């Protein structure tokens, strides 16, 4: 499942991406459609976000001019990194990414880039068993590293 991280002002774009995921049979979680989240007190929201992220295998962070003022998007990115989730960002406007995000694949504002993400997500989902076996053999092998490097390579081949 893909966790869609976004700033409230970018909700419309996030929902467009969610719909594209749904059309391609990619399960995703987004805060604005979670009825449980609306019931949570301020103190419970963080724990609920953490729980939902722990259920996901991937995080896609929308990056726009609005993201520069976000507390949640960097928090979710940091947590996903700590949990060894597969991370990518999608650049929806002409804004400079913080340098630390260059470690992750940066999708452009093109459906073809999102389709590459989806394609790799599907391939990876079918290979999960194999990846777990490799992790057992190699010990320090991180599943997210393979996803990140493969998506970066595929984005370079336009």
C-alpha cells in the first residue's frame, strides 16, 4: 500500500494521484479519506499517522511550494525512512527540493513518471517473497534501497 503524503493545500492533486492508483489497482492511504482520523484528538493524530504508515510499503510525497511550510510531510518522510519504506517524491510545481530529498527518486509532473512508479510497485509486490529471502541471506540488505535505485534508473530512461 502507498502512503500519500501531502500538504492540505495540495489535497486536490493528492486525490488525483490516488484516483490514478485506484485505476491501476494500487492500494493507497490518504489522510483526507480516513474517517478514523477525523475522530482523533490532536494528540492521537500522530499515533494514527504512524500506524497507517507502518501498514504501507511505500510513501509518495507530493512536493510543491506549499510543502516548504509543512510540518507533516517532513515528519512522514523521516518516519518512512526509519521504517525502511520505499520512498519517492513527486514534484508538482517548479520549486527546489531540499537537498536531503535528492537521495530519493523525484518524479516529474508527468503521468508517465507516475506510471513508472506504479509499474515498479507492481513488480516489487510480486517479488516480495524473493526480496525477503535475499534479506535473510545478506542480512544488512535493505529492500527500500533496491526500490529507490531502480526507480531512479527508470526515471533517467525517458
